């Protein structure tokens, strides 16, 4: 996954308008897209008390100086003060209403969210995290955001979809809100897929989404405790042969931006890669948000688990052929052994090694599922994680010991758990021999092939994958 996973809690939704007394003391902002289609936006803040200045709670990366224009109070501007953007009114002119006109900018700041993400039909995703401000209190006040669509369009945010004004209580992390007229998938997930995506690919993803979310819910036995939202924007790239899939995650939300070169629009590889990406990111709503870990070096649990969720689900749904899944697991074994270089898996946060969490994590999940199946034929990766989700409860936290205990409860043998612990904690000077021995005992039928790959020190192929028919 080439995505940042940020956040582990979902902001409270407030679909009802509070009484006038509450509104009078609340910090609110109206977000409205210009009807003219000029790419401008209107932000109107109402402060709970008069103020001489406010500061924005997230960096503006210089765009509040170049693309934001203060309309009210008159003669005010947004200035950079250190790492913060501050708006100060002229001396003796406190204000409660703040009006700003913003010109769209389609730039991705480093290590931050892009504020405006366009769809090919003119729709736009707007990042609400950029709206937060405070007038000097120790803690920023809750911000009530009123999202107002243009005539003939709708707003989609946090599981809500409406052609009228939508109210949402912003979190410090913010979320993406969709402004446009695209069709909305509303079966288990609220999703808007770019209508400019090639029709076969778009229809495939729109069919896949409800089936995928239904499968994850049913097989883990754990429905999400929040309304999941997924946005997929689409566009072309100047390089005819390129495929670029990027995006991010926020509480309750998966946002993806897909850019495909002209020569790859009908390529089956695009369908496979996008299907895997969607399935992987959707899995994080269960193993990264419904349950959360904060273990240093523990991302092998959620990243490897999401890889396993995706391959299991897509194979079961007939989206990925069994031979492709077998090759993916073979490659994961080879890359895991190459990337570890004898070090413990938990030390893979260092530069150039983070991929180990995906590859080795996938193999750990595959071994755990195969081990459980030897004692309980109905067991798989979903029953293992389903046990963990029940053990920790909604919004619960887990660590490696909680995961191992859930695995053991579902039938993973002490022998397999010992191999997993050794991979995670080290030493791993003999990782290849131990891992291949365990894979043989679990029925994967691994064999070592010629190590002529530039990416691997040894090439490993598995003859079968126990969870495949």
C-alpha cells in the first residue's frame, strides 16, 4: 500500500441542527462552491465571541497566502508566523464573521492531504481538515461545518449524501467531502467512483464494492460501527504506459486517485491492481479502525492482515484467479526473506525496509490461516481476525500478544506461533530454513528456485495455497 494510514477514531456525526442557543456559541463555517464554475469557494466563519485574530490549526503550505483572499473583515490578510497561518484584523476592529474566498489549487503537499482533488466530470473532493481554526483557546473548539452543494449537485460526507445542506462536526484530522453529481453506491458503503473511469473498470469496481464489504462483515462477524465512505477519482497521465494509484485514509474513509496512461486503459493488470488496492484499503477499516494497534514495529499485523484479507476475498469472489494468488504468495516469501536480511521483522520501520511489513505480514497471515485449518477446516484469516475483533470490542486496541492469543483460540498451533514469534522478534539468521520448513508442514509445498532475481537473494515458489480450492 503506497498510502499513509492516519487516524484511528471516527468523528461524531451530527445530522441534526442544534438549537439556536447552541449555535450562538459554536464555531461554524459554511463551505460553498461557486456556481459559476470558476473554481472558487466561499468560506464563511461565525465565531462564538468577537476576536482580533485567529490562527489556523493545520499548515497551509503557503497556499493561504497565494490562494485565499480575506473578504471580511476588510483590510485583513493571512500571514505566516513560524509554522502557523494567522489572520489579524486592523487595530480596534474585532470580528465575529470571517469571509474568505479560495481559488482551487490541485497540489499535493509533502506528508499532508491535498485540499482539492478533482474528478474528471468537474466534481471535486474538498479536504475539511484545512478549515480548522482557533482564536487563542488552549484547545481548538469543535468546528461545525455546513457543506452546501451547487444546484443539481450533491454533497457526500461521512456516509451522508444529500442535495441539500449537510452539517458535519469536523475532527482535527478532517475528512474529504464530495461536491458533484456522480452516482453513489449505497450498499454497505457510501462510494462515489469517477464516471470518467473506463466503463468496464468503473462497473467492475461498483459491483465489487458492496460484495466486498458484505463479505468482510459476514466473515469476520463484525459489522463496522461507523458509516464507511470511499472516493475514487480518475484521470490520465502523460506517459502512455504508466499506472499510478495513490491516495490516503482518514477515519471511516478511503480516498484513492487513479491515473492511467492511454496504452493501459484496457489492461487487465489495471483491474487486478485496483481491485487489490480497494480490498486492501477497505480491510483497514476493520483491522486499523474498528480495532487499532499502536505497537512500534507492529505494522506487520495490519498491513499483512490487509494483504491477506484482500487476496482471500478477491479469490473467493472470483476477481483474482488462483494461479495469480499463488504467485503473489510465492513472491511474498521471496521478498520477505530478502528484505529481512537476518533482522527481526519488528525493525522494518527503517528506510527501505517498510515493505517487509506487507510481505512478511502476508506470509504470517497465510501460515496462521493454514495452521488453523488443519484443526478446524472452516477457519481462515477472517475467523482469526473475527476472534480478535470480538475480544477487543469496537474501537478496542490490540497488540501482538492479543493477536497471538486470538490466533491460538482459533486453532493456530503452538509450533506455528513459535515460528511467527521468531520472525517478528528474531534472531533471523536461519529464517529461510525455518520458514520453508513450516510452510512444508502447512501444505504450501515450497521449493527453492534459481536466485537470479535482482530483488531476491533466493527465489521461492509455493506449489499450492491451502485456502484456495
